[in-house]
C-alpha cells in the first residue's frame, strides 16, 4: 500500500471516530474538547481527504501540517484514543 492510500485510510478512520464521538456524546471526550473543535477537526480532515483524492497534495511538508496534532498534544490527555487516531491521520497526511 502506498503512502496516499495509507493516509486516506487513516483519515477515513479519524473521520469515523469523530462522527462516533459527536453521536455518542461521551462525557470523557466533552470534558476535554468541544463539539465545535471536533467539527473543525472534521472539516480539516475532509479537506485533506479531498486533496488526496484530487492529487493536489502540497509539495512542501510544511504546507501539509494540519495543526490538529499540536492542539491535541497540548490540551488532550495522552490516553484518549480519539486523539491518537486523529494524530495518526495527520502524520500519515504529512508523510504523503
């Protein structure tokens, strides 16, 4: 599997995890983040997925940084699986 396909799969997994969090409304997640933040993360991931599907991934790695990983590592606990899934998706996109 190539890097684009890996990134696509990880982004799709992150989108599913965010949708699940928004639907289930678990208190553990909403003590840490807000619905608005999750919706913004979802929009960023959808844009990245769109770039992959159109073959328009930015040339420079610095232009592939989505900014979610920094927020998650600074503000979220390390044991929250949703954060890890989103970070993996962002790192996979950066590696494309």
